[in-house]
């Protein structure tokens, strides 16, 4: 019989707390078979993957926000800005 799957919402900080708790649990040494740790190790790995997804999503959101802030800047101006040759008030060699 399959176990039901439910969706649970966590913040990135809550995921980090769960990872820390599972890391601590993983270090416990008991005089019994170590196989009891396997599900906890698997859950920890999945949470680490989720934490990486949070980071990637933040990067994408930052890139999107930066693109929106740039607005209608031309490609040539983008290249000049990236190269450090973009100067406000100048067009080509004609500067104020």
C-alpha cells in the first residue's frame, strides 16, 4: 500500500532548521543497527536539494528584477556598461 503524499509549505529558514536537526540526529551513535538512520539521511538529502532550489529561485528573481530595472537600455549600452565605458551624458565620442 502506497503512502499518501501531501504538500507542506516551508520557508528557506525552516528548511535550514530541519537540515540542522537531521544533521544532529545523523551523528547520534547508538548500540543498535544503523539502518534506522537511512530514512533520516534520505530526508536530509532531499531537504538540501530543496534548499539549493531556494537559492536558485532567489538568483532568478534577482536577475529578473535587475532586468526590469534596466528597462529599455539598448544592447550597445549594456555592453558599454559591462565594460565600464558607459558614461552618463555621452553619446559616442560626444560628451557634455
